[in-house]
C-alpha cells in the first residue's frame, strides 16, 4: 500500500471515530416503552395515594408588584438575531407581580415576571433563599409574560448566552430578591376574598405560527377574578399568543402586549390590579391588526380588554387550595443534525446549563393552573381538557415555570424542519403526548 493510500485510510478512520464520538441516531423509543416513563408512573401513583382532596375553606388573597427594571443596562433577551445587543433604555418598566393565597391549611405564592422566562439560575437561588421567608419551591408557582424585550444576562452557558447575552450573576441575584420582595408584600395585604373565572373566545387575535391553517389554535383569553371583602378586585389572565409584537429591532426594555394589557385592564372600572402569564404559546403568534411594533401592542391589548366583562363573573366564597410540584423524568436531551441523526447528549449538556424540569399544578377554587418548563404548545390543550374527569374545573396552562426544556409541540410535527420542532425540541420525540398525559393526570389528582 502506498503512503498516500495509508494516509487516506488513517484520515478515514480518524473521521469515522470522530463522527462516532459526536453523532448517533435519534432515539425514537416511544415514551411508553422507556424507563423514565415507569419512574413517572410510580411517582403519579404515589401522588394518587397520598394526596387528599382539599377542603372548601374561606380563602385569603393578597397581591403586589415590584419594579424589576435593571438598575444598569444589560443585554436584551429573546432574539438571537440581536447578537448580545445592550439595551439603550426603557420604553416601559418591567415588573414582578405576585399573589399569595392562604387558608387554614395552605399558603401558596404565585409570581409572574415581565421576562422571557423565569431563568433556571433564579429557581436554583430560590431553593436556597425561600425558606428565609417561610416558603419553598413546592409552594411557589412561577411563570413569565414571555416578552422578548426584557433584561438578559441570566444564562450561564453557550445556549443561554445566545438568547440572553453575557452572564451577570448580579442580575440573577436581583431577580431572586425581587421575587422574594413581591411575595412578602403580597402576604402583608391578604384578606378574605372570593374567586371566579371566565374565558373569552379570541381566535381573531392569535394564529398558529408553526403550520398555519394545517394546525389548530388555543383561542381562549382566560381570566381569573379575585375580589376581596373590601371590594378590591384583581384579575389574573393568560393568552396563548407569543409576546412578540415587538421585533428584534426594539432595543429598549418593554413588557410588549402583556404590559399594555395589564394597564388597560387596570383602567377598567373597579379593577385595582391585573397580572398576565404566558399561556400555551409554543406554536402561536399574535395577530397584527395591520399594525407594527408598539401600535400593535396597544391594538392587541385593547382588543383583549374589550372582551372583558368582569362584573358578570360569578364568584364563590369557599374554595379549595392546593399545589403539587412534579419532577418530570425525561430522556437525554440532544440537538438534531438531520431527521434521524443527532449530536450525542453529552454535547448538549456541555453547551447548556442545569435546569430543573417539573410541572406545577395549582388549584384555586375551581381553577387549576398547570405550569410547564417550556414553550408549551396550545395545540395540546384540547387533548388535556379531554382527559379531565371533573367537568367543573377551569384549566389554565402556563409556560416558563422556572425550568426550561425547550419547546413541547404536537408529536405529528416533530420532523418538520422548523425552529420550534427541529432546533428547539430538545427532549423529543413523543413529548407532546407525554406532557399531555402528565398534565391531565396531575390536574385530575388535585381536582
């Protein structure tokens, strides 16, 4: 064999070994056949055995907000195309809004941030700091508005920095402190309250951005109403449209349409406080109404507000209160290269940071909120609702609960070469069905 052929053979062997180190076939084992599903089933069985139905008791509710706009300019989060751009100011302030729900047996906090997500690094700090104020992660429901024009600097990994810019531990500490502050302030003004719920059909304001008319939408604007005996009223709302009225060209901090919506709702007669949580936004974008940027945020907020007739919402005085936090077993995460080939999981782990992955289920009266650690697709909501056993339960699914595992979308779209399904579906396939199964089981357990 000539020297040239020997070198060619050596190079081919080296490349083959290199490919074997980095690349392998996509694992398409159905979740029903996996060990992690058996772990999940065992955990669900334990919850069924040990969870007692909550009592209908008088409930006390308090609410508060605190400004979380950074004290100095940071990178913006939400669009990789901004390439770590630093904010140039604030168009409107960012807030943390919180509730505390209490009865004789339970005390549970709810916090939503004007942020892209609740960063996993913040959740990890909360585990350490919450006990100092009498809470823990099992009694804190986290979510975010998912504005793509909020502060960044909270992701300490290659992937995190692509979405949020250079990491700054001070931002993580401050966000954690703000969450603790808003919980404490909400708890200071709890008083007896009643609870109601309504949902408004809003298909004219949201579109399936993944597959258009081939798919479906979650069209409901959901509104929970809390009224204190003093007469004070708060509204907690969810909607499935991404908070992306503002494009990557916006370089100022902004709450996007959820901020405009909160302001609009608080301008309604009798409403003292309003908060928004991103719903099942994974496949959905907002309609434009023919407007762009901040005109679009105002139009969408006004259009949603016009639907609200809060004075007609029926209220109940005695309400169950309970929360469950369920750690979700998952297969190893990966990035796909082609339809059937992927980088090995260790590559993804090297490029990402540790994140919790749990589902939260919070029952407040006849409302059950389920928090997910992802961009959860609204296409999955009908499947969850079909699995609910209590016809009186009102379901509100939210995204970004303090962990992040990418996008969870309908399984039939898994092999689409799209951002949501190919680039950001890290733990698939079959996770649409898997998460749907877990959520409706958890909701049934506490309802």
